[in-house]
C-alpha cells in the first residue's frame, strides 16, 4: 500500500519523512507509541486507545502535543490519504529534539509526532511460539518505544520459524514480545491480570469484555510456563493479530496441534465486534 506519513504538522510520503539525529526518541528511546487499528475508516475502540496513550504519556512526563479531537482528525486524514478503509496506523510521540544529548530534559521541548499507515497483517496456521526469558524493565505497562528486549526475543522466534516469543519471568509467562497471552483449561479462559509486568492490550481487553458479555468463564491470574504444555488452548492477542491460536510451544504440540473450540467461538465474537463497529453499532 502507498504509505502516507505525518510528521510534526505535515503530511508527506513516508520515504521523505526526516527527523533530527538529536531527537530524544532516536538517541534515548525517549517516547511512546500506539498501533491503531482502523476499520470502515474509523479507529476501533478509540476511547480505550486514547486512554492508554494518555497513560503512557503521563507515566513518562510527556505533555500531550495535540488535543484529543486533533488526534482523531489526524487518524481520519491519514486514513483518507491511504485510500483504504481498513488499515493500521503507527503513531509515535517522542520528547523531541534538543541541541545537546542529555539524560535530563527541558520542560519546553516540543514533542515529535510521527505517524504512518500500514496494512493489517494476515497470517496462516499453524502458529508456533517459543519461550524466552523476559529481560524487560519493570514498567512494561507503558507503551514505550524502547523495545530492544522485545525485538531480540522476537528475532529468536523468527530464527526458529515461530510467530512469537513468550516472555517468562520467575517461571511465569507474562505476555508475548508484542502480544498478550491467554490459555484455556477446562473451558476456563485464563490470562495474567493487568500489572506493571504486562502491557494492557486493547485486544486483551476486548476478549475479556466479550467473555463477560457472553458468559464464558474467565480468570485473571498468573500462568506458569509449564501450564502452557497442559493447556487445552493457547492464544495470543494483539490488535493486528486479533486472537491467534497457538498450536505448538517450543516444538511441543498443544492438544495434538488441534485448534480449540473456545478459540473458534472467541474469534467469531471478535469479528462480530469489528462488524458492529463497521455498522456503527458500537
Ligand atoms: C508487549 C506487548 N504486549 C501486548 C500487546 C498487545 O496490545 P494490543 O492488543 O493493544 O495490540 C502489544 C502490542 O503491541 C505489546 O507490544
């Protein structure tokens, strides 16, 4: 797809977007981001997304560079320029450019706002994952652009032909490098509770909301690595992946590699939520 970018007030082709090497995002990973799914030309679950963006900005003492309605208008304009109704928008806000590199920052530095449009991903089954130690910091609830441990973990998965790396700390699976983790055991849907150890995924939130509405039993509690192997179903969620069923962990098949019925049910509900959004019902 033709990717249009937005940088500090200007729309331009992605290939022409330039930032200063003195941008604190570039030098220090001093910034946050969002991945915004758009269906039927409108952002899906925008109130939750905006709330998370604001939480991330507040957590790193970054002032909101645009009003809420300007942000929404930015999404609308990028979508129109992409000539597509279904897409993903990457939005990144960094603390901005300063004349010299310092760890401390100035209160009046103008944040850098960058966004561009990209396609929604597609995937083919079966999906395998690996587990790897969670090397991240203690504020994984902030959607920080500092993603080196996530990227290194995901690269390990890539080298092993797997779709995702699940991050394990003290024997517990926190989440994936860019997804949340769910298991199903005896029809109980289980995912770790929100905490500084995980990112509160929008798709995670939707899955739990759908479980509640449709009276599918669920629990928010820690998941041990060994529970993955005995689970009836393992899923990962993200706005791009939606709900993906995992058929093997570290080469070991989950339920003989069969995709489970609760996933099928949840995926239908998830797609129905998108359809409702398309038709303005939600
Ligand atoms: C570490 C991490 N956890 C979970 C998620 C899933 O979040 P969402 O459902 O909002 O895409 C992401 C998404 O990028 C992520 O990076």
